[in-house]
C-alpha cells in the first residue's frame, strides 16, 4: 500500500522543497532597489484607473463561478473519453445524463440573463 503512494509523496515533498528553496533564495539573495516607477500600481500595461476599493458587480462573480463550473465539467468528460470503449452502454448513458444536466443548467443561466455582460 505504501509502495503505491510513495512516488506521489516523493514528488510532493521534492516539489515543495524546490519551491521553498526558490522562494527563500529570491527573498534573501535578490536585489531590492525600489524606485518610484516600481512602486506605482500596474495593471495590464497601463496605469490603473479608479479606486482600489471599488466593489465589483455580482455579475462578475456569477460569470466566474459559471466559468469554473464548466471547466470542472470538462475535467469530468476527459477521463470518460479515455475509457469510452471499456465503459460500455452504461458509461455512455451516464455521460449523456451528465451532459443533459449541464445543458439544462446552461439553458437556465442563459434564460436568467447571467451570460449577458452589461455594466
């Protein structure tokens, strides 16, 4: 049992050590010369406009959540596609049921206007 999970544990430990070493090295060894230009707020290549504490619309969060939901849906479809032949008719029916629920959810949010982006 332990032999099965040992490589995964080793990868996690090794990657954590490497990330920690890079972070520590950059923090202690990196040069720090803050200038006025470096300390200015920066946003996608242009100066920021507006206040820092402006609250975003609920539409923004709803769109973000929908994006995550449909990304997770794609994550469930890929393993099914890999095992498609071995799952048989039951696997096909289960995936059609899953996709039907996702399509119904998409139609629902479309009818509610959640996909319309108006300020």
